[in-house]
């Protein structure tokens, strides 16, 4: 992240051996010398009656030059991309301090405020650090949309403004009591926005990507389905023009084929030989968990079995990991490490026909 730092150092009055007073002296005096030090203008005076000498702080000089314009306590001026104020503390000490920043449009930025510039790709901050007021300009990391900056992988809704024919309406059939006929009733337009996501195709820039549809209160990714009402299913599809639309689909399109049979959307079953629980989701067979006896094991979890092996419930194929040889386990003839179509060596074939115990204790 590239940073541009502009700092305004806070001034302080240099201490001298003589005591410094405000300019409101009640006794008549004679000015012996005038000078400017650290943006503060001073008079060295001699009181005519007491013959005492004093140093009087008159105010602030933004130019820090003896002939510069004098501003009084409580006044402010714009200078060097900051707003400086002539201030006096409870002890009467006057200082010329940067109290705010100025943004590129000339507006005041109070301490702690920030601005988004260049269509949101640049962020400017106004903050104090180490006694110094800083204006930090940095390149924003993320995607900017509708005055909002989104980080990597963050999603948002872009309202849709397409013609009415591109809106999809859902219909529910009802029976009119008197006529006994079915009537299609419009529920509401469902497509109300595009689902966007900020992604980072390269390490030094971000892009906004269209990833799906917003249907009612649901966000549906492209080529995926959702049941937005009981018995009403829609699919988010990508148009040739690059936009998205939704398509009403029949529930039969979401069914799954299993062993020459068909199961409906949402159907759940247990495959005992595969030690897994499956469900039919949007036309796809999805593994939900693993099943060992009466125990259900979440995907990704490892459990230790009674035979001291470790069982890993994998989203794909389950894994059994054992440090010890499994009794009566026999290696089959086929060597999976040999490429298909190539025969194993004679010695390999002999080894493959032996039990684990025979191989280990040989």
C-alpha cells in the first residue's frame, strides 16, 4: 500500500530567562525590541514607572517573519494544506498549532476524519500521531461501489434497473370458488438485484465480479437454485449479454439419479457400505456427513476407532489411517501404482499375494 504523508509540526513557545506576559499590561511601557520566534511575535518592553523589563507575547505570525501579518489568539488561517490556529492555554502560553486538514476540494477535515477520493480508490486521513498532525493519503484496498469500499471476497447487492420484460414474475394457481377455474395470480417480481463480489485477480488490484442474482430476500449464485416459496424453485442464469436473469424451474429438474432410481430434491439417505449420509441438492448428490454405526461424524472431522486407526470423514472419499498392521488384511493382486495396461514385475506379483503380517515379519 502506497502512502503519501504530509505532516504539520505543532509549535511551542521557546522558553527564555525572562517571564512572558500577555500584551494587556496596565502600566505604561516602552518597546525595546520586537521579534518573531516559532510563529509567535514578542515585544521586549520596559515599564516606565517600575523600570522592570518584560517579554510580551502579542499573537501569531503565520509567515514566521518579523514583518508578517499578525493574527490574534482565537483566529485561524489556512496554510500548507492545514488549518492553523493561534491558541492560548490556561497558563497564558501562546502557540500556533495545526488543528485540522484541508482536503483537495478545500474543505476542512477535522482530526479523525477521512475522505474517499478518485472514485473511492484513494483514501485520505487526518490524524495526530506523536504530537504531529498528519494527512495520510493511501490507495484503497478493495472494490468501490455506491460510496462504499468492499474488501476482498466481500459481497454486496447492486440494484437492478432493467426493462420490465427482463423482470421475472412468479405465478401461483388458485381456484376461483364460484367458477371452479384456476387463475394465475402474480405474487411479485423476484429479481431485484445482482449479487456482486470483490475479488483480487492480481496482487496489486481488485475487480468487482458478478456472481449471482438477488431474488426476493435470497442471494443465488449463477447456475444454482433456490426455493423462494413453498414449491417455487428458481435458477440464476447468466445471459449472453453478460448480465443475469432467473428462470422458474420444475422441481423434477432438481431430482437426483441413484442406482437407476430417482430421488426428489431434499431427499436424505445413508449409504452403509460407503459409511456416508447423502442428500439430493439442486440435482446433485451431496455428502452431508459420515456414519459409523449409530454415530454421525461431521465432514472434515477425525475420530479414533476402537482398533486404534484414525477415521477421517472426507467430503470425497473417507480415509482410514493406521499405524499398526490390520489383522487378516490381504493385498489384492492389482498394483494401483502400476500404470494401466502395464504388467507388474513377477516379484511385485508375489508380494501382492501375501498378507500384511507375512510381509512385515519376513
